[in-house]
């Protein structure tokens, strides 16, 4: 199994709603149809990504978002993050500030059963409750012992605000979406936002900013974000606001 195949399986199992319970169940069903060595290879890749995300900056950010995050919760978060797919995973690792983009009122960035789905699939496929240690041919085994945490925690609110200003602003006081913007030109703003997100045409976000400004938006946080060329994956926090997901 290649990394591309690993990510394709995750996307194949994803429900349209991205509901974690349904995603986990569908992923377990898919894995259980594979050969045992393929299931073990999937677990090998998953473990490597899980270890890669063991970073203090990520832990700092999710702690701020959730109001706390212990060892077990950080494990559940990292599993959830992998299951968001390659685009989201790599974008968040490039900048944990991206978690601001996907923080919505219905988004819980944790799902413990993702940690166990490969084991359940292996048991269903082979009848064995225990997965053996497995290293794919040509790969290095994962190191024994605990993983060393990478980086350092951000210790003060001021340091957090300086490093991740947009996320800080969204967590403390989100900008308000004026309903008049959404009614402008028979709902053109919402139509544009929906199309950009659906087809991931992130290069058109500055065009959305121009339309919002013409509709009366003067909020610099919103307009500057859309024009900044920030890396995006599945969505954008401004679009989430325009679509009523806050």
C-alpha cells in the first residue's frame, strides 16, 4: 500500500457529512475487505503520521480551542486529524493556524474510535484480536519506546496571539456577518462562497473579498484574510461564517 492509496481509502470512506462515527464505521468496513498484510500496512502508515503530528505547537493550539487537552485527548485529536485527509493534515502541519478554518459550532476535533478501527478490521478479517508488529518491505520499523515531543509549548496568551493572530481573534471575538451582505444582488455572496468551497477554487477568494467590500463589508480581518493568499484545504473560516456554520 502506498501513501496515495492510504489517503484514497480515507477519502473513499468519508461520508458527505464528514460525520466521524459514520466515517469510522465505513473505514473499518473497507479495511476489513483488504488482505491482512494490507491492513497492517495501513496501520504502519497511520502510526507514522500519528507520530509526525506529536508536536507541541499543535498541542498548544488544540488546548486553546478546546479549553484543555490531556495526553489521551491529544491522541484522539491526532487520529481525527489524520482522518480529515491529506490536504487538511498537511496544511495543519504546515501551519496549526489553519485549525481556525475548520473550527465550527458542530466540529469536535476528536474521535477516540479512530484509534482502534484498524484493530477491529484486522480482527474481523482474521479472527485474531492482536495485530502483529509489521514493517513493510523496504521500510524502517518505527522506533521503540515513547515518541519525543517536537518543539515547545507556547506558554502565554500574548505569545499565542503573536504567533497565531487570526486564530486568536476567532477564538476571542469572531467578526459579525451582516445579513445585508448575504442579500446583496440576490444572494450572490453566498452563491460565490458555495461554489468556491465546493470546487476548492481558493484562488478566487480575493474576488469574494471584492464582492463583500462592494456589498458593504469593511471588516479588515475578513477582507485581509481572503486576499492574503493563505493556504486552504477543505474550507475557509470566512466561508463558514457566510454559510452560517459559526
